[in-house]
C-alpha cells in the first residue's frame, strides 16, 4: 500500500509554484489569542466560520449589535457596554484607534480585531435580497489528510505473529489515514449551505461498513434574518440558550485566563459545521422574531452509538449501559455499537431582550429508543435510568450601571434542580470582579446541558467562583481566580462526598505592542480514594497538581516573531510526588518574496509520569486544534508551512515528531508503536471560489 505521507513532498512542491499572493493571515492571530486563553473549550470550526465571514464583511462598530461583537470572542460584557456608552456620549467613532480611549481596549487588542471591524457612518448600510443568495455567494472547498508515519500494531495484517499469539487480535479494519472534506456556500451571514465528511484513523473508506465513502457525513441549510424568520436550519445545527443548563449543544468557554468572561452568550440556532458525531442536532429548527421577542422551536432525530447489553428488555426494548462518544468505528466491536439506538430531541425557547435586560424560558425533551441502565454501583444511583428525560429552565440577564447580573434555574421532570447565578462588577476603571455560584443536584439529568462547571457534566456539584482583573499600570495587568467546589454525592474513584479547589494568578507585562511576557501560577486540588486503603471502604485523600509558567513573545519585525515558554508541574498524592518540566522555542516567519508563512517549534520535556504531564498549545491547520500532552522524557518539534494560492485559496503542510529518550515503545494495544518516536504528517488544501 502506498502511504499517504509519500505523496506529500511531491504534492507540496508542485502546489507552491502555482500562484502568489499576500502572505498575511489575521485569522490565525485572533484564533491563537482565543485558544491561548481557553484551551479546552474552544470550538475552532465555529469561531473560524464567524471570523472568515467578518474578514470579508467587517463589523461596522458604529452600527454593531451586542450579538455582532460577541462573535469576536475576545470582548467581554464590559468592553461591549463601554463601547456603546462611548458612542452614545461622544458620537460615532472616526478611527479604530479611538478605541484606545475606551476602558478595556489597548493597542494589542485593537490590532487583533482590526481586520474584522470597520469605522463607517451609521448611514452606510449593506442591503441584500434573499433571492440573490443562491447566485452571488461564496464557495469554499477544503480537504485534509493526516497520518502517523510509524507502523502501529493495529494495522498489521492477519498473518502477523501477533494474531497467532492472540486469537482475539483482529486489528483495525481500514487504513491509518484520517481524511476530512468540507464544502460550504455562504451569502453574507444570511445563508449557509454545507456538507462535511470525515473518516477517522482505522475506519473503512469506500468499502466494508463504509461503502458510501466517509464514516461520518454532516449537512445543513441555514437561513438568517429573512423578515420575521430570524433563523431557520434544516439538517445539522446547534442550539444554545440561557446559561446552558437545558439546551446548549455547542462548545462554550469554561475557566480561563479571561477571568471576566463567565457569562454564556447564547446564539440560538447556528449551523453545525464540525465533526463531533454526538453533540449536535439533526432535523430542523426555526426562530421567529417580533420586535424584542423571539420564539424558537427545534426538533432532532439521529442515531447514536451505545453499549448494548440486551435486546430483549421488557420484550420490546433494547437495554444499554452507556452512550459512546468517541465517534470512531475502526474495529468490529466499535462497529457493533455504531448507531445502535435512536435519539429524539425536541424543545422550544421564548425570550424577551433589549440592550440592558433579557428574560427567557427553555424546555427540552429527550427520548431514546432504548432503556438506559448504568452499572449497579453506588455512584450511579442518581444517573439517568429509563428512556426519556425533560428539563425546563428560566434564564435572565440585566445591567445596573457598572454591574451586570445573569443566571438560570432549571428542573428535570423528576423535580431535581440546577441553578447558576453570576455577577460581573466593574469596581473602577482599573479593576473588575466576576462572581459565579452554581448548584447542580446529583439527580439533575440534562443530556444537552453545557453550563459553567468543574465537572464534565452539570450534576453533583456545588461551587463558587470569583475572578478579577486589575490594571496595575498601563503595562502591567493581573488576572486571578479562585474556584471552590463541593460534590455532594459519590463519583468514579471517589467513594464519598468530596471537595475541590482551584486557584490561578497571571501577571502580564506588555512594555510595547510588540513584546508581551507573563508568569502564571495554577494549582488544583481534589479528593480521591486512597491508593493504600486496607478496608472495604476507601478513605479520601487530597490529590493536587501545581503548574508554574513563564512565557514571552516578541515581534522583531513585520515578518519575524519569536516566543519562548518554560513550564513546570508538581503532583502530589499521599506519599507519591511527581514533577515535570517543559521548555519550547517558537519561530514565525513570513517570506517577502513568496506568500509563505513558516511556523516551527522545538520543545524539550521531562516528567516523572503521565500524572505530571504538561499541555501545550500548537499552531495547526485550519479547523485543527492541537494541544498535545507532553510526558516522560524527550523532545517534540514541528514545522508548519502555510502558502496562499490564487483567489484566497491556501495550502497547509505540517510535520511533527515526538522523540522519547526513556521509552522503547509508544502507546499501547493496537495504537502501540515499536520504537521511541512518533511522526505525524498533515496536508490540507482550501479553495475559495
């Protein structure tokens, strides 16, 4: 078999000689800014779709709505409110650099958002007609391939000695290549029509279980602002309402260095363009707006993966122990669980909103074609059992001078509550504080909830968060938060009610718009079962991890930028203590003679074990999001090339290698590599027409 990576050198060489164009990419800068501040909860696909549209159709700040400005993802409520107040008192903006006079905006932030905004008189309006949408819009086609160069155990043939030693060894069914293809047609932000396909590593492609090509397909038709019809979606879409307690199928911000960004900004109906095979809606939805009121209704029906226990429960229903969310169907056992049951979701949202006040009510009903019965263990007592659940919630938001309050309260059909309330208070022009309390009953079950939480689910949690940002001087800024949690019921590997704490402080020094450095300290403590307990009932002990980071970035010229980071970790549980260390150097260089961007990194790391691992954000291909965990001892390096072709089309190539100095094999089971290095190769082409 000819390997995918063997095509790459030839393909890239031929492609880069084709056309030339300017090499700047403002999208990359703003995506990195957002990703660095909220690594775990960024939906890169949705962000890029918004920013790509804004790059072609910048927001007129003199006409912008709150919803428009929230698409930039780096402006908090107070920045937006201060902008509106400034325009109201001082008149329309005449220059983008006038933003520097508004509290919360600085030169670095202004330069980041500059490509996505414009300053024009409020009389300058864009007019368009829906009948033109299918003839004058923009087309985008993207295709990407990815493969691990080294052989992995799961791809050996059936006559491999491993099969003779283990009769249950079957290996992966397909090739090690991961493929992704996407087409999208857009007309301003009023119309979107798209189709996406993905094949994961090891899955069949145009054969076997996937005789029609990709393992996963997604398509949508989305219309916005067509008179009273505020939004309409057919196919795959997202819904997000309130603070996320009832219906929020997309990703959202969690705890991050942006300590004042704790309020969820609902977006109602939006098109689904990602490849997560679980958390999205498939069906239709419509939103109707009359003056300041909005009514949204939605319905979804799709098949999901589940672990089947029995097909003869109550002589009519399937019995499953859990839902599966990986979306990978590369082995026979995974295929047996693919699309095992049907999931139906229906609901509605009614809201009233003006600039300083918002009130909404949301209801969602979820039904499965199987009965869920989790394993009979104490920590599962409050988990969902049966085949349906429903939730109703009421959310609010209002502003009082320098203070904004927000929250949501919800109930399941069995009466268990979930409540979240928050406040953002600007104490002065130099300091702000954000407070948030949440209480999620252990029995609160909402499959599509995604509210602010410490845990991955909005249940079994009682927590209080306080965050602040302080401008010490024009060049010095401090961000900090504390989060205190109590878990009133048992959890996996926690055989009693428990507590947890997390603290973070980040001091940033920006002597100029070309240089930024910061130091960050973060510590997290939680309770877990003791590893040395001799009784049948495990006692709880503290498990803690601490991180210290120093980061500096500086731009030497328009074409050349450098950044460096040093980070250490320290883990402690009972008598076990582990530590880790990581250091990297980044180089970004834009060629003048070619529209070529070069990004590279060299990192060294040394950790005692996996528990002391260190996560690092990496530049990656468009729609890819890399935050690898570095552990054990070794080095990691990558080279990424981004080349602009004619008509805004682009080509990306990335090769990365992790080399371990104290390992003779990498990973385990069917992903095992017999050796101490792993090399990943990616190639992506995007064509705009």
